C-alpha cells in the first residue's frame, strides 16, 4: 500500500529539503540529497539506497509507481501535488514534475572495496574538486568506464550535492564512494598495502604523455582541482604525472573532459588485454 499524501501547499515539514534545494551543502551535512529529473529519480528507485520521500504530480506517480519496491512502500512518503504548485520551488525546471529525497549512503572503506572487488582495480581519486557539475560528470565517466570506486579527498565536495547527482544522471547510485580525511595518506596506503600505482593527471607534466603511460594493473588516477590541479603534497605521493597532449591553442582540458580521456584510455587497454 503506497503512503500517498496529497498536498495543496509546500508548507509541510517533510518538504523542507525541496524548498531549500539550493542549500545542497546543508543537505549533505544532514545526510540527505535531492534527486531531480525523471531519469535520476527512476534510477534512485531502482537502486538500493534509502529513499525518504517523493514529490511529484499525479501523472508522474502513475508512471513510476511500479518501480517502488514493496518492502519500502509503507515507509516512503509520497507527496502528490499539482504541477503549478511544484513549479513554485526555486530552481525547479518548468518542464519537470518529479523529485525525491534520498539518504546518502555510509562512506565505504578502502578495505571493504578491495575485499569486494577483483583485480586489476581501476580507482579514481579527486583532490580539491569543488565544482559539483564537474564532479557529477566525472562520476558518470567513472561508471561508464568501469571504475571500481571513487576516492573523495578532504578538499573535494561530495558527489551527493544536488547538481552533482543531476550531472551524474544518477550514476552515483552505482559507484562505491570512499571519503578520506587525508588523500595523501590514502595514496601511500594504496601503494604500499594494495600494490596500486597512483597516477596524477597533470597538464604540466614533463615526463609521461597518456598514450605512452602504463595503465594496466591496479591503478588510481588522481584528478585535481579545476584551477590549480593536484596539490603538491598529493603529487608527491603519486608514482607518475601524466598529461594529455593538446594543441598550442589550448592550455589544458576541463577536468571532467580530461577524466573521460584518461578513463577511456585505461578502459580501452584493459578491454583489449582481456581478449
């Protein structure tokens, strides 16, 4: 039995996250995130993540009700309202009519990820990434190219910020996430304990170009901030600094674009070697 609550006002306590959609950092502190757009909400419903509530029109409820798992239907609050009412939410696209609030899953440990995955492992670490759109695209690229897990350093934003979730198209629900308080120490542990080569994406690298890099085996690709790149202390924990060759007219690629190049190259070589 679905727990449907018809509303004619947004002044309901449980709707507070929807009314404050632009306060995504505050939501992360509360351990929740807002999912928006049809594809993202559907992928959330199909995931194993805990869903707190849905906010949608009657039309959307009729379309997605079969995706609601029977074991959560009694606890899940489903708020149904007119499209005009939902469109009054700040930042809510006029063409939309479906959103959800989910619980951010507990951060995994590297030990758990290693125990539950088979080598060769392809990991990604992010250092100083604060622009949620870029982070969301990177997450999507990670899932597209078979990344085992993403390691989020202490200077990076959460991949569960609203815009990051949206830009990932819900891919974040499928990607193991490890939050660490010291990325440098994590890279050292990956190297010494788990036999993982840590490779920094660095537009200013002098030694290795991506087409010459060794991308097989257990590796962790480290991506830096949009402005200054990977921090010096983190670079010092990497085995190599690798760059992507571009024309003289461009200094470097956007970090999300660079991630696609690195991950495709790694995925391509691993796939070829498996044949």
